[in-house]
C-alpha cells in the first residue's frame, strides 16, 4: 500500500507534519537531516528547496537514494500521510496547504520579495500555521536571504516546535540567521543534531497547532 493510499485529511489526529526549508547548500543538508530517519518514521515531511521545476524530479530521485524514506514531487491535490517525503516544485508557483489538508500550487504573486524565491518557504510555512491542526515541526536550513524566517515565526506562534540550523554548520548563514533575529526558532541546532531531534519529537510529539494564534 502506498503512502498516498493511506493518506488522511489534515487534523489533530494526523501525523506530525515536518516542514523543511532550504536554499544554498540545501541538498547536502537535507540528505544529512533526513538520512537520520529510519523507514519506520511516521511523520509527514514536506521539503521546500529553492530549485527550478525542471530539476525537482531529479532532486527527488537523488534524495530518495540518500535516505530510507520514499521521496516524490508534490502534486496538486495530494494529501499528507505518514512516512512520506514530498518536495515542492518550483518556477513561478508556490506550494501551500489548504484548509481541507490538500496540497495546492498557487501562482507567485506580484510581491517581489515572494516572487524572488519559488517555491517560497514563507508561503508554505504560513499556510501550515493557518490550516494544520495536528502537531508540527518547522525546520529552516542553510540558505541565502530571509525566505522562511517569517513563516517559521508564524509556525512558532501557532505552537509548533521550530528549529534553525546554527551558523557553524551552515554553508550560507542567511535564512537561519534571519530566523534567529526574529526569534522564530525555538531551537538552534548543528546540522547533525536536527535529524536525531526529529526522532525525539516522534516519540514525544508537540501539541497540535492552535487556531487563532496567527494572523
């Protein structure tokens, strides 16, 4: 039975949702974090890596060879299920999580700060803060710029555990630095500690996100 065949609507009774954003230096960082998770891991993982859509399929295939969990490119209308890793496609669209728990793609808006990065980490993280009702963990890894910092803050405000990679282990300490400056990260960890921390949080999941805790 495939992960999609066992998919559930998002909600308090669903799996822990782990959202991971990365940019420059991201592929290697993602492989390090996710390779710490066994094939029995039951969280749902959504990856937002700044990558063109034409490279997303190849990256999903490559990442799937590095880790124990199956990896696929997120498709319009997908639902989230335990034990799956989905990678957002890029170009001029952003991945979002809708109120019904379905993954949706929306056109990048006219805001230059949001169009600069597609898929936007902020856009997806903010949609999780607005619509996910189960436990959630937000992770922001190495990357240039500030994408993901505001979204990580929204997730923290909604009750998620939020993790930023530390400066010493980041290839580019831009996005994690911006998150630290916004007090968006409840934890700042070296790259090699993030995967084991996700395993700890599988054993003792955070509380479900709070409704009305975000704008």
